[in-house]
C-alpha cells in the first residue's frame, strides 16, 4: 500500500523541523527583562531579502536568515505570512517557526497579529503546512496560558478555583476570574483572557467595565457562568458584545445594571441557560412577566427581584420552618443580629412558614428598605429591625 501524499508531507515536515530547530538559539535578557542587543526595526525590503534567503541552497545562509528574522519586529509578520504559501516546504516551516516567536513575546500587538496569522494558515487547507501551523498553536497554548495568568494577575485580576467535595459537583460554580476596580489595565490587556481556557466563571463589577471589556470576555472558549454587578457603563446595547458567548452560558447574574426590556431578546439566544438572576434592574413589570413566562414561570430558572439582600441561608423544603442555616458576615441580617439556628417566624407582621415564603416576601423589596423581623432563638422570641443591602459578588472559592 503506497503512503498518501499528505502522510509523506507530514514526514518531510517532521524531518525538516527537527533538523532546522534542533539547536534553536536561546534569547538572553538583561536585568530589566528586555532582549540584549535588540535590533532596530527592519525595512520591508530587508525583511523580504531575508525571507528570500530561506530558500537558499546553502544551509548556513538559511540558518542566518532565520536567526535574523527571529529578532525582527512586528513589521515582518505580514511578509512572513505571505511567504508561507510560496517557496519550498522548508521555507514554509521556517516562516511558521519565526511567527511562533512573536506569539510568546512581550509585544501584545505582535502576539495578536502573529496568532491570528497562524490561525489563518492552519485553517487554509488540509496540507502538511496547515497541520504544522495548527500543531504550533497547540504547542504554544500552554505557555501562553501560564504567561497570560501571570500578566493579568500582576494587573490586579483575581483568580480562584472551585474544589468540590468528593462526589459532589455544583454546576453553578467553576474556576473563576474577577475583574473589578482593582484592575490596573485596560481592555487591550484583556486580550490575554482568551488564552485562559481553564476559566469557566467570569465576575465583573465597577465603573471601569465597558463594552470593550465584554468584547474580550466573549472570546473566552469555556466560560459558562457570568456575573456582572453595578457597572453603570453596561446597558442593553453594551451587553450585545456578549453575543458570541450567549449560546454557552448556563448561569447568568445581572445585579444593579441599567438594563430594561431591550435586553429580553438576548435570553432567547441562551440555549443552555439553567438559571438567570436579575436583581435591581430597570425591567418593566410587563418585561418581567414576559421573561418569567419565557422560562416556564419557574423562579428557579428566571429569578427576578428588585435587589434587596437580607443575607440568610436555609432549606427550601416547604414543610420545614424558616430556620437560618448560615448568616454571611457581609449581609444585613448579620449586622442586625441574626445568627445561625434562629427561626424566622414573622416579617413585617406576616407569618413566614418556610424559607421559600421569606424569599417571595423579599422579592419586591429594594435596597435600603427596612423590615421588622420576629425570630425565635433557643425558644425565646426576639424582634429585630434590618436595613436591606445589596447582593454581593460570589465569594472566592479558593485563592489562586
């Protein structure tokens, strides 16, 4: 059986690549972390002249041209990309190898351009060159991910990972990244988010968040959980930047956003949505009813509230009394004196037979509203007044 041309091409590529790059030059850096003897920008003519030498009959000339092009600036990227489809197989391999250098450099613009060009080459056909470009992208992905995490953490992004108990997985949780006012970069640096393939949960808050931030988040491959809280620059139109991400979202939390009924069609694009929490938005009563009906009238899937946060946790079993199982310290209930194991009997004079009834009572309350609670603690009745606050961001799972 004769081997296919594609198989022969792959063998040739493997042989060429191993010979060309068996002794790849090592870059040295100064204490400041910049390459030593950094060459000035090359002219287009110089770049083309060196690329032509990649087809030289003499190995040392090809090596010298490869070395010099490896230290060229971003001005060489387009010329290298064009050269991949012309000349010998070895020339194509060398051009791809040089492009790979740009994907791991310190110049974010060059990295973006080189990565995009390699993706185009990989998608151009089924030949060995396209496959080599794809293999190159796969090899640098791990290095890019680690570098991107370091860069973004240095700019103030916070990472956490979800570590479930053995045998128990909560689908509403996952490895996360938080972008808030402590972030010192801008939307441009968030390009690195797309290389963090382990992230499933993105949380955003603060005045810095704009549509450009959402555009970068939408490029992340494995995000399925999204929280956006108190971002005055994010309205219905800005949320449109999330369109590429919508079909993958399973859990959405929009807290205190200036969004109204214009946002409703967006939820029709979330085919995998399990639950949405819309707290403190500007939806009309008609809009709320429409969204609620769109999700079968099930508050477990479409949870719409005016935004007040009490801060108690308990069982939602109808037959059980409204017993407090936990009181987060950031909640209004803790500040007012509610404690674990308290039984909430009444709110504003109305009986609270179970935890679900408490949730429904609070649904229409707004931030700053005051409620009077009658609780039972160790058999003794206690009355408390609570000023309702805002829902917090999800707590970090484990500091990373």
